């Protein structure tokens, strides 16, 4: 998550995340590089699970130098929308940046997912809608973001997460418990159930 933008004056603009109140309304922004600490404010994020044509899910291991949960196995891709950026656009952007592939059939499945987790004094605190989709083309992970990636049969992965024999991130474990048994074929959820800040940023 090291992407930056360059202005016409060649100055670097830090990436921003959207801060939220308890109702999911946007209350400000913060630099992503400094938002995660021991008292991380609630902010908007997303998670995505990518599937192939055989029903396998792409599972990734977070880069070892990441500030939050380094080296932890988790879902295919996570990220934060920029202020005013529709969630769907943010998912596609991060999948391409982190995994070198594109998404087809992207749809929302858990619009209200929220979690808080801590590792080594660094806290994640997010309203984090969950999406599923299909990977179009080869996966070529960015080593700055992803230490390793592999395709795993969804039923076996799900069973291992649910019975505790498959170690994954806190958010992935909680998401898998809430996802339908076959998320690759699940119907899209109602976008009206998204946090207000995410609904406000949707493309008309």
C-alpha cells in the first residue's frame, strides 16, 4: 500500500483514508501512512475474495515489512478507498496494483462488515465491506505488498478457517464465518446497506 500520486508540480501527495463516525458517516481524512497505531480511528476500507473458474480462492500472505499484520495469510486483497472514490473503483485499482490482474464479475456480498484487531500494538479499526469477483488473467503479485499467493479450493479453505486449523488474519476469519457457503455464486447484496460514506461516493 505504497502507491502515491504526483501533482503537476512533482510534489508527492500522501494517500488519504476516509475517517468515519459510529454511524459510518465521513468525518474527515487522514494520511494512510500514519493512520494505523495503538489508537487507530475508525475508517473506511474493503476486502476482496478472487476466484478462478474451478472454484479456487486466491489467498495471499502480507509482505513481511507491512506496518499492520506483516506476514499474515489473508484474503485476496484489502485496501482503502480514497476520499470520493467509489468502493468498486478502489477494489479494481488495488487488485491491479497488488496482484497485477483485473477483476470481472465484481459484486458486494458483505456490506456491513466491521472489525477491530490488534497485533504488536498496532490496531486495525475499519468498516470494511466485502466483495467477491473473478481474476481475469495471470496473477503477478507486487512484492512490496504480497509475500506469497496461492490458489486454494474454497471448501477446504473455508472449513480450515472455521475449525481453526487454517491460520488467517482476524478479519479474514470473521469474514469467512459470515460469507455464504459458496460466495463465488452468491447474489449481490444491497448497496443501500453500505456505510453512508461509501454510498455517498458511489458513481450515479
